[in-house]
């Protein structure tokens, strides 16, 4: 027998009990209840116990022996329910062991810490059994949550690491990004709650490279019995390629827990700095255990991380990140050293004692401690400063790891799909883009709300940049003068969105607006109320599926006339008007668009929040093109599309018309009908006609100056050449057309010539357009125009401020016996000069005679 096996077993049992005691020390009764009873609910499956579900559910832990508290619970449970618990069969049980890992039992554990529980299971469990066991774990998580304790269960196949298997990437599981490094964290922090002890602990650190051979020797000579231990494998197979995927995973975690992620990311950087002589922390802890070093510091996994990172940062002379990592460590421990403790438990607060010793060694004074202990009251200035520090440190670590990978010509060990998910999550969280609302408070402070927010607009031609400035003071000269603004942006919507999504702007915040011609305080308050109703601050995290897929708009708002309201100057003479005939996009004799500004505010499937601003007479068409361009053809419909209008007049009508237009355009863009590759929407805007063309890969916009452009634009075969348009007053129509002129419809007359064909157009008011010597295919033009009008929900009439619901009429001027005659257009009437002859269809005849 190995001479140290018996002693090592005793030390392992003592260390495990020490960690259990430390995990329970100074924690509330709810945590102690969950931590104590979880093994019972995984070993037994009873209707009166949490986690119960009908059917055959895998349960039972190998070598489970209840401790004193668990035995007492089981005795009371059986007595209260007047039934004994059924014993387990003598066959191998499905759960090999239950272990807590991470910060639990370390100095890094706090009252707010969650519980990460590994349930190691037999490899013979099939996928259906694992699904049922996962469902039981979900019920146990819900039970713990009802007590105020967050628990995360991880089902770990006992052969996962030995066979290099990986889990499914999500917010908790690292997927393929970590392998040996994940096992390193488990080995250095695991606490056995029930089941088999971990075999790795008894293998000397200097035998790690021949781990399998040493383990075989232990079993062969009878030092250990194989079925009494769980063997997850050794740590000798760590490859340098794993560092990059691991660093991405830690950056991913830093989005929600930056203080914890800084320390772990720097540990990875330390490992890469030591490469190829990297000494994993788990091996160092095991070496100390084998040497009998059992003091408070030596075997604390969290303290050892700090110790190793400190040595590295001091070696490279990085005092800035060393100071930051110490503050991160202090804040993670959550012991307020600046505040006296009223009652010290009998066993003492060992975390507080360790932290006191550390801060004394660092030379921290009371002022530093008070600032850190007051973190829950930090406001935007200090939070933004802290966030920038954290982000700079994380990015520096990432850059160092990139250089390490290039220096060693490393590839990435993680799967391409997992890397894709992680990088897109990081892009969404950290990439600064125009219009993007940057979130500056990743769990740094619980409350950034401000009592007062003042928005000041600076017009053009002033000393300061034109645009909007945000202050967190009341709107008085004394409060503003001498203070730096919190934020600046050219447009108000971006500042409001930034304030709202970062938590500065709440229902209790007093809002003030200064120096704005169009936006007053009441309008701003209405805008804020609309955002709050339709954009929740907290939404579920983006799923890996969403991150791996193209970005899609989820919640969309169009904000109309917030900064530029053309309706303020309308109706000063109180002239009557007909709402039914009013066109908000081309209003009155001047054909003025009543939408002067459009701001877009949207949240996408990667949980980015973006804002964009458009102003002027073309704001509507520019906003539509932008929205539709961000929607790929196979995207899901947005969950919500809202129009917020802040016009002084006609607010409801403008909102309704724009809502209808946006909804129709989105439906056209996302239509699944692939039989209409050239879908089209025409819009009369400020007296000009615009066409939106819904193409396979994009949406394009074209200004249509005249009728030929308008109808040619929606034809598969555009008219070729540049048509000649006669100037006003010079229009000449063949006399034969005079007898066909009729108001209320658009009429096209085609006349063949030796050089091509002429087009004469009469609009619904009998206004004339003449195009001479045109080239192209008339038949396809007529068919496409007719098809467009026949299928359009809102049949657009070119060149008019009103909407006409008649289809265009097409006619041909033909010569018979030296005289001109007008006949309905059909393919047989087209000369060989202008188009090929094809049989006329019944639809063509019907359309050509429709009024």
C-alpha cells in the first residue's frame, strides 16, 4: 500500500469538513437549509419532497451516508408522513456524487453568492433519463429560489473530461470553451456533499503526467478500490489552445459579473505568462495538501487566485491592475470593514479576519474602505469610472492572450459555434457603435436613479457643439454652471434612451428642458412615459441560438416630431378641412410632409439598444429604408412595433397613417412568398414620388421623377434609353386622343414610330406627359404595372396628392386605311419594332378595360 494513502484520506476528510463548516458559517438559515438538504432530495424521490415529478426519475447517490442533520430531517419526515422511505436497490445508483464548487466555502463566498452544484452521474444514463433528471434539478432550483437562494445544477458525465466531452453552451455552462481549465477550477474548489471522494486528490502532483499509470498501480496493489472513488481524470493534458476560448468565456461572464471575471481572466493571463511551465492552482493546492499545509490561506481557492495574480502583476510591474484586482477581491468578499460588527458569532467571522489582514498589508486607509463599502450608493460618475477601469483591465487581458496565441501559433480549441456565440455576445456588450446605447452598470451599483435630469439644447453657431447636453442637476444657472455634462449627443432621443436604459431616469425623476424650440418638458415627459410602457428595462438574456443567428429587431419604436414639428404652423386661420382626404405625407397645396423628424429606438435579438435620427422632408423614407434594411427576409416579425407621435396637431392621424405604412412595409419585407421577387411600395412624400423595392437581399429606394420612371421602376424589363419629355406648354397630343380624355383615371397611349414608340400619358386631372422615341418592351411594362395595381392594397396614383383606386388604362394608336384609331392595348397590337408578339391573356384584357 502507498505509505501516505491512509494519511491523505484523513486529510481529505478533514479538508472537506472544514470547507462544509466554512460554507455554512455566517450564512443565513435558508442557505444552510438548502446546502444541507439537497443531497437528500437527490438521493430520494418522494411526493412530499421538493423536486418530485411523476414517473420513473433517476435518483440515488452512491455511497451516500446521511450526516447528523440529514438523519434528523429524515427521521422527522418519516414520522410526520407516517411512512418509511423505500431503500435503494443494491445495484449501482445513477448519481456518483454531489459537489459544490466555485466560491462556496472560500473567502470569496458572501451572503449574495449563488450555489454551483455538480451532479456527477454514471455514463450509462441515456438521453431520456438525463432529461428527466435535469427536470428534477430544475424543480429543486425553483424550490431553492423560493427560499431566496440561487442554485445552478450541472449534470456531469463521469467520463466527460476523460473523453473530452463538452456540455451545451449557455449562460452557465461553458460548452467547449473550457476543458482542463474547468476541471482545474473544480478540483481546487470542490466540496463533497454526498457520494464518492475524488480520486485525483490522492495522486501526487509530480505524477500528473503519468496519472493513468499511477492510478492503475493504486488499484492493482489494493491501495484503493475502484468503485469507491470517482475518477474524472488528470490535469496533464492541458493545451495552450484552451486559453483563448477560456478567456472569451470569462469575458462573456464579465458582462454580468465583472468583479469576479477580472480575477479569473487575470488568472488565465498568468497561466499564459508562465507557459509552458504553467502550474495550475489545483496542483498547487494538492501539493500543499500532501505537504500537510492546512492553514487558513493555503487551501482557500479564492485567496490562492489572488496570490497567484498578485505575483504575476508585481513581476511585470502592473500596479494599476494590481490595485484594481485587490478592489475586485474586496468587493467580491462583501465584508464591510469600515462598519463595526455588532455581534460576532462564537466561531468568529473568518472571512472578515482574513480581509482585515490583507487590507492592512496593502496599506489601505479608512477612506478607501468607506468608498468601497458605499458601493450600493455609487451614482453614475463613479459607476462609469469603475466600469471603464474594469473594461480596460479585461480588454488588456484579452489583448495579452491574443498576443500569446499569435506568439505560439495557436488555434482555438473551442467549437466554431461556441466561439461564434461568445464573440457575438461580446460584440453586443462591448462594441461602441453610432447610436448604440452603452450600458455602464453591469452589477456595479444597485441604484443609479437621479432626482433631477436637465436636457439643454445648444443651437447651431454657438461656442459649444450644437446638440443636447444632459446634467444630473436641477435646471438652475447655479446648478449647471461649472458642472460637466453627463452626456452629449446631437439628438435628444439618444440621451433619453441612455438615461432610461442605464437607470438614471425613473418615474420619480424630475425632468427639465432648456433652450429647445420644439421640445418642452411636457413633451419630454410623454416621450419618457411611452418608452417606459413599451421597453422593459430587464429582458431575458440572449439565447445561444439568437446569438448564432443573424441579428433581428425585437422591439421597435418610431418617435415622430419630437424635435421638429411641422404641424405647429398649421391651421392658424382655422380653415376647415376633410380628415378623410388629408394626406399627412403630402399635405395641402404645398404638398408638405407633416413629419419633420423620425427617431428610431429598437432593441434587437442580441439585446443591443440602438437609436437613429432622421430629419427633414425625407425623414420618413430614410427611416423606412433603415428599418427594412436591418431585417433579413427570413427574420421573425418584431414582437412590437410602436409609433409615438408628439405633434401639436393631427397627432392621432399622423400616428395611425405611419403605423399602417410601417406595418405594411415590414410585412412586404418579411413575406414568405418567393414568387414575387420584385415587390414594390410607392409613397408620395412632400410632392415627390418614392419607390421602395423589396429585393431578395436588401431594400432599395428610388426617387421617381415622372410617370415613365414610376411605371418602369416596377417592371421586370425597364424601358431602355432616355425618354424625351416635352416642356410645359409644348405638349402635343394626336387629335385622336382628345376624344378619350377622361378625368379620374390614368391613361397610357402607345404609338409606334420608325425610331421606337411614343408614350402619351393623361393623369387623373388630364395633365399631359409626352415621351418620344422610347425603346423597351411595352408588353412587360404593361403586365408588371397591371400586376402591381391588381395586388396592391393601396393602389397608388402617380402625380396626385389624392389616392385613386382605379387601375391604369392602356391603349394603342393604330393606323387603318390611313386613319388613326385607338384600340385597347394587347400584345397583338404591338409592332415588331417595340416588342415580341405573344398571345394576349384574359387578365390583360380585363385590366385594360378596368376603370
